[in-house]
C-alpha cells in the first residue's frame, strides 16, 4: 500500500483536481468517421485479463502487434454526433482509455506502478498528462479522455468503474470490450462488482470503508442524489445515515497477474 500523502500535498492534490474537474471543457469533434469494431480489443482482453481483473502485461507485450493494430483503428476514427450513437461514442472512449493505458504500461514494462512512468501529483501534471494519443489529427492525454470527454459529455458516474488506471485499487479491468449493444448492462455490472469487491470497498451496515474514487469524484456520484443513495443502488449491504463512511488509501501498485 502507498504511504499516506502529507496533509499539505494531499490538500494541494485535492484542490488541483477540483480546479481541473470544475473547469473541464467538453470536447466534441465534427469528423466524418463511422463506428469501428472492438473485436480485436475484445480478443486481447479475453486472452490477457483474468475474470478477477488481473492483467498479464507480459502477454500484452507479446501481442503488442495486435494491440497496435487495434490502436490504429481507434486513431483512424474519431467519434462524432453525425454517425455515432451515444452508446457507440461512450463505448469507444471507455475502450480507448483502457487500451491506451495498457499501451503506456507495455511501452515502459516492467514498471512497479503506472506513476513511475512520469512522476507528479496523481491525475495532475503526471503520467495522465502525457500527450501521446493521436486520433484523426487530434492530440489527447488520458486526462483529456476522462475529464474532457467521458465525464462532461456523458455525465454517467458508472464510468469510474469502467476505466482502469492499471493499479491495484482501480476497479477491475473488464475482460471484454465495451460495446454499444451491451453498454448499459456492462456499466451496471462494473459498478456493482466494484462496490461489492472487498479488495476495493468494504461495506457493512455500521461502517463503509470505500475507495478514494468516491471522494475524488464525489460530485459525479451525487448528481442524482446523495453518495449514500448511489452506494445503496449497487451495494449488497445497504447503509443508512448512521453508517460511518471512511476511505481506503489508494494502492498504485501495478494490477499485474501473479
């Protein structure tokens, strides 16, 4: 587990994250592309991600040609409102976030943590700000995909259980691609699995020890009610206003299959 940040650094991180998210600008592009197939990505996930979400990065290294082929497909087709449905766009960006995260790890493998690739404050001036993603002439980093596309465009808190930051405390990486046809069920299942996963959240009627994701992005989870309401929608064990809520320190160790 990582050491707890000093109070001043933790406060700075929280303030910077708040500033970034409260001032994020939704990115939409007027391109002429059409939806692509995610079959190659689906095959890679089936092959190299366990049912529990642990990732065989050595396997991805071996299959880097196939990974790059899928990324080339992503790079050739920027979602747009003319030819893509909402679900097609959302599935694309969820898959893109996860696939480009895998590419980062593959490029620098072996690493103990994704944060070792570029030092900095988590999500702010760090590995998530490396501008290495080129899609139809537009340049992005992982923060752009999460904070300027997925969160402000789709306004669905379930994305936080669907994107994976290659770390132990992240919601597990789904071992299949997100698709427009199955998206709503996949997102529901991802959030339900995450909230009831004792490695990431431990919920009893008396105390809910929950992921720091619910602190960092609390506003997303309170869009249609309270955080407790959101948790109760998916948690097997329901909580009340008397339930004490605390947060589990985030572990940034690589989510690698042993």
